[in-house]
């Protein structure tokens, strides 16, 4: 029997355990497999790269999944290494995070993931060396061109640690032509990086050309960059429509006379300085049709270098104008429009291609966007939306209008209201404390005095007010518009109190000018439920008669006063009570008679039996 009981308990335990396992099939507390390394936002596997490479570290149900909603932390090489980032896994333990490869030595490294438990996963990443070579003054354009004697900034990363670096220039058109840079000596740091400045060796003109710059460490790891050792000519910008002013610059032999030509025509003659540098400006002639044109420098008997300039079609020009539909001067210097991501201000001239462009109006603090100002050759898809699309078909004006934020104030706050009348628009009334974005144009102002108050004066911090005739106002900047009201010299209050009915004026406090004739009244009765409340008169103080029995009275107010309407309840009808009372008496009589009859019957029955 005991064995049977034990077996039963064991079966129950097994069933409960199985139920828990079925209920939680995805329960995980640790990472038991390695994550994937893929391109950012993509699925292509990444196994190697240079310092600064970005990769996505991915874990899912098939590889590297973490605990449900666990915080996944990514490290470089070990859990004690550089922290690369962290991300919260989803309910299934999947995660994806973009990390940037830090500075490290050449070879295989590990990207480690951990979700707070003892188990971690990792993916191998092979560090590839990189080399960067850039020219420094006086060679600015382009960045990797120089002449013998010029300095070059050289830097590398991802090499073996604490190794000597060999630098070699190799001519691409003749690989047998090599120049080894012997000074200064370069040595990598413990993290495999190096940097410094070298001087271009005395390479003869016959060997000018494009060179591959090699940097190699003692372990054989190497990286390359490209540098050009040659005379050159360049333009800035490299393209533009007719009428564009361009810079023509470069370096050739020092202190030599030269000719500059555009499309074969001579445009300048001068002499280079001691470093061989030259600089000229030139405006692309309006006769040039769109296309590619040669720009050439010639010196000596037959020496020359050339580049090209691309003449593009003339673009429509928009003159940015703010407030064109209102006061042209009424705009904030911080207002701007953004077209295709570029900011423009009042008076700017911008060249835009024909077609559709994104457009945004930016409102500074205390200013509000009102509308776009469009022309015959440009229009927006939504004239009252600060985010819209601009269509350009030709030259013209384009801009936006803003209005200042104005707060309306009345002193005292219950003294009255302010009405603003647009010159060609509706009237809007504002109470004290209300704010609105105002169009910065001419308007009329009026006030509406509350009972017992008289308008006294205006004040404004947001634009001039003219009171010489009809009061006018032009809001030109954010601020307040204030109307001051004064109470009448002789005005008195009347307090009306009534528990029932609908008095006129209603219950509350009212202000009247002195000597005003006031009439007060109330309805004579009001029914609430089965009760009829009847007004029996009033009790008064001040200018109100002290008492009265009617439902109306008139008086001349000369002091603060009060009237209290008096009420008494009256039953709606006695006829409703009498039937209820009679019915009760009848029922009582019936009960008494029944009781007596029953008693007599019982006695008679007893006598009969005896």
C-alpha cells in the first residue's frame, strides 16, 4: 500500500514538472551559442574589417539568443574588455545591436555577448590594418597630392603591437620605381597604431605620377593608400551654371610665368610664387552652353596640366522674402526656412533645380507661422502648413510670414475685454490672460467695459498704438497689449439671494452706477416634488426697502445693498391626505370586527362541545 502511495506521488511530481516545462518552453537564462556578425541593417556576414567598422551583432532562436527581455551587453575580446554597447532582448530572447570596432592590433579578436548570467557567446572578428595619407599646407586641393619637399600626414591602425613600420612609395605606372621613407622612423603602439609626418623625397619630374603608399609591420601586416606626386590644377567648385565665379589654383614649378586657358581661350597670365602655387578667379561666361570644358595651365616651352569644369544648366533663383503679404519689416531675424535641408533667411538668393523640394518654416520663440508667400513660378502644396512641398518652375520671390505672440491684459482682470478688428477680417474679442499669434499688420482696437468700469488707457510692448483717431495698432514683436479700466467714482453693489425660484437679476453680486434705478423680481411660487414654495416677500438692506410682501420692487441705489427673497412651503392639496387616512381607519375597523367574530365563534364552538 505504501509503495502504491509513493508511486502515485512520483507520478504527480512528474506531471507537474512536465506541465511547467510545457508552459515555459522558451525559458532561458543564459547565452549558450554564438551570435552573428552582419552588415548594419542587413544580413551579409561580416568577418573582418578595420578600426571604426560598424557591424550588427545579432542573436536569435537559432544562434546567440539571450534570456527573455534580458539586458544583453557586448564587449570587445572579454567581459573585462571595452564595452561596445547594450540592448534589451525581446520576449523570445532575440536582439540586434550596432557596434563600432575599437582600436586594436592586427589579428583575430572576439565580440562577446552576455545577458547577466555565467554563460556568454562570442563571434570572431579579424582586424585589418588601415593607412591614411593626407597632404598638409601648402597643398590643400586635392587632399592627397603633393610635390617633392612637401609634408604628408601619415597614420595607421590595426597593425601588430610594438613593431617597426616600413613606409614605401611605389609608382603605379612602373612598379620598379620605389622610394623608401627612412626618416623619421615609425613604431606602433601597444594597440597597433602609429602616426607622424613625413617629407616627400626628391622625386624627379620624370617619375611624377600616382604612387601606392605601403605601410608594413615586422609581422608582415600591411595597408595601403594612394598619393599623387605631380604638378596640378584644380577648380572650385568643379561645376556650376554660367555666371558662376570659380577659383583656379594649383602648383607647378616655382617662380615661373604661366598662362591660364578656359576652353582654349586665354583668361589670365601671371607668375607662380616660391612654392609653385598660383591662384586666379574666373566667371564662367554666359555664352557657354551646358557641357564639360577644359581648364589648362601652360608654362615653359611645352609644360602643361589640365582639369575640367562642368557647365550646368542655369537654375531658377528664388529670393527669400519674409512678411511679403504684411509689413515687410515685421519679421524676426531668427525666422528661417529650410529647403532640402538647407537654411535660408530674409534676403537670401538660392538657386534650385526645377521640380519639387521639401520645405519647412522654422518659428523662433514667441513667433508663430502664418502662411507661405508663393509666386507665379513657385508654389507650395499646403499654404498654411509649415511642413510642405515646394514646386519650382522659374525665378521669383518665395518666403513665409510669421506673427508675434501677443498676450492680452486688462487691469483689473474683470474690468472689461479687448476686441481686435482686422482691416479686412473678422473681429475677435480677448479676455485678460488670453494669447494669440497676430498678423503683423494694421488693426483697429476697441474695448468693452464691464458694468461699473470705464476704459482709461492703452499700453503696448508689442507694437505702436495710435489713438489720434480710431484706435489702431500694428503688432511688430512679441509682448503684451494692456487695457486699463477704472471703476466708476460712485458705483454700488447689489447682492441678490434666493433659495428658490428664478429671481431677476439672478442670484449674485451686481454693480450699478450711483442713482441707477433698479427693479428686482421673482416668480411667485415654485413646485418641488409635492411641495409648493410660495414667495412671501423679501428682506432688504441698503437701498432696498427693509421688507415687503410682493414679488417685485424698485428702488434707486445709493449704497451697497442686499435683497433676500423669502419662501414658505404650502401642501399641494389636503385631498390627497384624507383618502389615505380614511383607508387606514377602514382597514383597522375591519381587523377589529374580524377579531371579534373569530372570538365569538371560538366560544360558541367550545360551548357546543361541552
